[in-house]
C-alpha cells in the first residue's frame, strides 16, 4: 500500500464515524498535526481535541478496517473515485475552504478546466420563465468555456445542467446524498448523460450509502459555491436553500449574480431581494457575468466567448397584436379573443403559428405565455410581414 492510499484510508476512518464531519476532522488534524497521527492517537487522546467528547471518541473507535474495505468496495462497484484532501486530484478550489470535505467521492472526472466554473442555483418549484433562463444561462456559460456547477435537483438545477450539456460544455452536479443513492431518481437519465458523454462529474462528500436527509442539502451548498468563481441565482423564494448558497459564496469572497424575476411572483421574491440589497449583481446577459469575472472574463472573451444574437422572426399583423397582449400576463385563447375582438378560429391559428415559431409557449391550464429573449425567438424582429 503506498502512502497516498494509506492516507486515503485514514481519512475514511475518520469520515465514516457517526457524527464526524469536516469540522471535527479539521480539529483532529490541528490537534495531532496529520491524519496519520490523528488516527493513531486513540480514544484517550481524541477526547483532548476541542469538541470531541466520549460519544465522538467511541464512534471513531468503532470504525475498523472492514468498514473501510466495504466503503472502498462499494465505491469501486459504482465506479466512484475516492479523493482525500492530500490527493493531487482533489479540487484546489475546495482544498483551502475552512469546511473543505476531507473526502470527496467522484463519478466521472474533474479536470483542470473545471476550476473556471460558475454555479447556477434556484428553486425546485419554479416557473416556465425560470426554467427558460436556467437553460439559457447553462448554454451560454457552457458555450463560453465555463463549467456549470449545480445541485442536480429538479427545476432550476436540472435545467442548468441540461443547458451546459446542450452547448457541449462541462457540468458538475453536487449531491446531498451518497453516490450509491443518487437523488432525485427522475434525474437519473441526466446524471447518466453527464457521465456517458464525459462532460463532467457527479460528486458528494457523503459516504456511499447515505440517503437523502434534509440537513445534508444546506451543507452541500458550500461545495457548490466552493467549486465556483461565482454563483448565479435564478428564482428563489424568500426562504430558499439557494439564498444559503448565495450567502456562502459571499462569505467565500465569490461573486453573486441574480436574474431578475416578476415582482409579483413568489418564485422571484428572494432573487429580487438579493438585487435590491446589493448582494447580487443584476444579470441579464453573458456579458454581465464575464465583466464581473475580471481577467478570467477577458481571457474567455479573447477565446471567442460571446452571446449569440437572437434570430429574427417575422410576424404577421395578427401575430404581433396577439403577442403584444402577452407582454406582462399569461392568457387563455378565450381571453385573447375577448381582448382583441378577433374571430376564435383566427386567434387559434395565429397562436399555433406563434408556438411553432418559438415565440410563445402553451402552459398547463390552456394558457399561453410569451417566451423571453434568449429562449426561442422572441428577442428578434417582430412586426407585420
């Protein structure tokens, strides 16, 4: 067994102990000077470390070689690499965080280019607008050469990962559970796509068998922000885990960006407040992110990073009139007929054409919504043809 493998096992011995997390491991390392010395110290000496009492010392003593062997075997079965703080492959961006994960499990591969990353976070329950903007920015950042980091959750997270993949970029999903129990299960196809395409990684600090627990998600957010140069928030309620990620990013000295949302939408209340408080930079374009990234943004621009102009769309007089009705609200066909005074058949035909052109989207409940610039073609030329 080489020295690095021995240290990996030592870190696992600490991290597999019930109730032992990054803070306790850091205290042990500070007290004993190295992971080898910490493991060898034994229960009596462990109790001398700050915050390590009888229960923690007993939990550390309960982890034996068989438990470590079983954990490594399960990781190998699922194809996960096990990186420790001393591993050369451990992400440099995480290594110097006060709460750096002592062990990081990795499906796929983390590469040097992933150091140039921006996180996209937001609500699981979100609007069509939020999904559109998340996909859009995932594509823009991925195409610009930035790795997109997110939490792999439903809603905004999943849309961001898919956007990055669609652009041929890289993306990293940070789990709040062990890698043998990826969550949510309905994103399994997305996780497999990331791995099969060789376009990123799925990572976790938690032992392989750990299932989904609410308390795990706030702590994993520090990894999302830690892996990134900045965090972009797209739709967050006033009490949202995404705001925790934004706060952690600020504490880590990272840039925070926010896409403004509708003032009457609860999905955007937290996001808009970030902007109003000056905690986040109002972000509507790729340029807003590149400007804030300074030298990194300049290098990416020099390599060709830019936001493509939206395609022009020619609209008939009827289509333009109907689209104008959708500027601020979502409307049903009946309401569009009432507002315009046009025949129902004419309105139905025109709305079908607008949907085909990608200018509007039909939503549940039979209402139509205008697609925003950057998604579909509504940012282009509109007018009678």
